[in-house]
């Protein structure tokens, strides 16, 4: 009888394991039942999004679950209809827009972010001044020494060392890289694909430099390596007190990246009335605007498949464009200019809510 | 490795105890047990085949477009849709082999000390500490590497190798010392695989029968001669098994390497130059890859990594096999 007993106990163990799993899924089912909306995408705006979602849940009881899996993954999951909304640091391409499960997609800018140049020049105390074409040539290996005449011309009061410039870039695909290369693409003709340059993208073929993993990888490398230069998100640079370069904008001013100058960059961009908001605001014409600034977007279907969810999403976005904008600055994100937030609130009516049967 | 063979009668041949359920003279419990273990054993190759199939299927668009060029090209340009994995293949193999060269002698030394020389009271805690190295998460190694190892390499080790020893005249140690480099990746990998090799080697060395040692000592061998001529040859194939285990771990290691190797798509003979590995490029780019070709090129890297691992393991196994066949001295 021993074998039978062992067989029986095996069955019992398996049975318990199964029922354990059942109760597990039961629990998660109840917890997902408490979540009203699911979203996925960009990591860059994750801190402000999670603050918004928790504030909104506290105010209205509507729970929104957001997974910061990266813009690429967000676009993929949104296109396949797995999540109710997506989030991305770069707009979807025309090609991507044709391959969605539920038809037309609307891009809604949420906040603004900026990419800043950080560097390690030990003795130099005054903030370095740089321009788009100089940054581009540093990242294309055309400028290799810190005391290059073109850097010196921008920084007449700084005594620059005669050392090699060590270039650091992101190794992981990221919205930060997209914004940075989008800026170089706009500010320097030689950076473009047409001119044989690296072009713009979340991951480009860098002509020179070391790849750091994430903001912390780039910042860590720059902090440790004398003579290095790299780019990171503004929030990261501020919270870690990294040296930040002033960048020359189209109006010829050297601008420090901060909340005001980033919002000014968006205010300077004139959007036509029929815009789809898939616009780049880098290197914009606005006075006082910081040139390496960008929107980050929420992706929403024009005709969402689920009416109840769509209504909740629209209500949240209306809140986001009013109360939500005010909490952005505390987390080092720049709020949208007031009139733009208003325009976008009006645009929410473009999301057609299907008739409930 | 044991010499003693305990003669156990085949349970199936033994008559089932009185009263047990039987089928064709066999215990039903045994049949169920046998069936279950067979299913488990078959599940492994099936799973492997399934993974291989999925990876190759997902990699197909890139493999079809670039063909053999995927293995030989050094261009990796997501903007233009040009993908070649040669620098990553090179980086994966070189960093792992370099790590083995650094780790294997060290691990063997640790194992010999623990099994032959260590006082009893020290053996347990020291073994525990070495094994503990295997429990540290990869990302912690990466962080430690970034903030401790890289500055040491950049400021002391690399200038020492290049200038003081004059190795900078060879292509292997030339160029500027950034820190992030093939060398940094190899050193961190060496530390990470050390516990695997040393744990296996230690167990194997301890399993060498006393009689083997006593025989050597009785012949008038010194302790060193005993270890060299009697203990290590006896444990040879087991030690090599440990080395293979370490190699497998090094080939697939992702996070710590990604944080230290510099992530540059370039083949450079210099160990001071940054490189790339197959696992790193997948970790770096998969989340943000949107085009079908880019995703499929990353999957192709996964397929290549699978093949590289298989080939390296096969070579290593062949080595073990040929060594184990040699007559013991």
C-alpha cells in the first residue's frame, strides 16, 4: 500500500498546488477588478505619471495602473490593444500609425522634459556654453580637444584644458537619446541622415564615445572621468547636482535649462489649428526657450473600443490638463503653456465615446 | 567519481510487497512514478527545442535580409536598419575566455587551499564566503564595478600595464584608458564565475580518496608533489566540469557586463577599448526597439548567443572527455 499512499499524497500535493494557484489568480482578479484603466510606456515621465495617478485615485477613486516598460513597448502594447492607453517620448511614426488594432490614434502632449549637457571639467566653475553645431561636432569626433577654438569662442572667459574630450552617450534605447539626436538633427546639417550623419532615433550608430546604461550610467561615467561630456534628463541632473551647460538657442541666447525656459520653448512653437501634436519643439524660435526640450505624449484611440473606460480616461485627462499640471514643476517637469493646456482640453472632445448599448 | 559501486537490485525486478496494486507483475505506484519522471525528463529537451524554434522564428526577418553578413558585419545602425553582430560575437567570446583565464587559476588555488591546507575551523567559513560571491545579484556587481573597479582600472591598473610594464607597445594594451572596457568586463566576469569553479573544484578535490593521497606520500612525495601528481589528475575531469559551468555563466551574463564594457559596436584588439556582448545589446535595446527589423535583429543576436553557447560548451565537453580518457598517472 505504500506506493498507493505516495501516489495519493502526490495527488494531494498537486491538488493543493492547483488550488493555491486558483486562489492566487482569484486574488489578482479581484485586485485587477479594482483597476479601472491600464497604461504602459515611457519611463521618462514615470515619476510625474505615478504621482498623477495616485493623486487622481485619492481625489476620485478611479485607479489607473501604469507600467513604465519603455516607449517602444508602450507603443507595441497600445497598438495591439493590450492596454487602454500608451505613453511615449517620441511620436509614433506614420508606419506605426497604420498598424493599430483599433484605428486612428490621437497624440496628447502631457508635460515637457529637457535633455541637458553635463561635463567633467574639474577646475571650470562657470557653466560651460555650448551650441548645437559644436555639440554635434563633438559627438561626430570633429572636435576632439576641450581647447578647440570653436568651444573657446563660445567661452571666452573660461580657460579650457588641452585634454581630449571623452564622449559619453546612452547605450540603451531611450526617449532621452531620441530628444537629443532630434535636436542635433535640427541644429546641425551634418548630423542628418541625408548628410551621412547618425540621424535621429532612440538608438543611433554613434561615431564616437562610450555607452552608459541609463541616466545613472552616463552620469556615473561623466562624474568619474575627467574631460568627459554626456547628456542626461534635466530631473536627473538636478537631483544629482551635476554641472549643466548653457545651450545657445535659435534667438542666439545662452539658456539655462529650467522649468521656465522649457515651458517657454513650447510656448514659442506655433502650432497650426489642425495639428496632430506629433511635433518636435527642439531648437524652437521662442525667446528664452531652452532648445533641447520635448513633449512627452499619451496615446489614445480616437474611437476607443470600451465606452466606460474611454469616459474615465477622458475625465482623467481633463483633470491632468488642469489640476495635474500644477504638480509637475515640483518633480522637475515643465508644465505645458496655459493656452496649450486649454487647447488640448478642448481637443479631448475629438475622442468619440461609442454609444453604450 | 566514487569508486565503490553499490549493487542495488532493479526495483522493477523485485516482487512487489504483498497487497500492493500490480499491473502485469509490476507495482502501479512504480509505473506512475516512472511515467512522471519520464515526462519531466522529456520536458527539458522539448522546452529547449521550443525556445530555439521561437527565437529563430522571431529572428527570421533579420537573418533572411542580412544572411551570413549578420555574423561578419560590424555596422549596427537602427536608424538606417543595418544590423551586424560581429563585434558582439567577438566581445562575448573574448570577455568570457579572458574571464576564465583570470578566474580558473584563482579558483583552483582557493579550492586546493580549502581541501588540502586549510585548518578545519577555517574551511567552513571560508567556503561559505566564496560561495556567497555567487549569491550577489548581477546588478550589484555592476554598480560595484562602476564605482570601485573602474576607477582602480583607469587610474592604477591600466597605466601600470601600459606604461610601467611597457605593454602599451603591444596592440592588446594600447590606447586611452577610459575604464569601461573589455578588460573591466572580463575582471567582473572573473569575480562572478570564481565561486562556481571553486565550489565544484573543492568538492571534487575533497572527494579524492584518502588512499590516493596516502599512496603518494608513502612514495616519498612532498605535499606539492602529492597534489600535483596524485590529487589533481584524479580530479581533473571534475575540475574541468566546474570551469565549463563558469564559462556558461560568463557567456550569458548580462547586467554587470552591460554596465562596464562600454557598449561600443567595434572590434578592437586592445583590451582597454570598449566592446559589446550579445546579451548586452539585447538588454540595452529590446525595450525601445519598434521596427520589426530591429526587434528581429535583436532576436537574431539571441539565436547567435544560443549557438555560441552550444559550440563553446561542445568544445569544452570534448576537452573534458578527451582529458578524462587519458590514463591517470
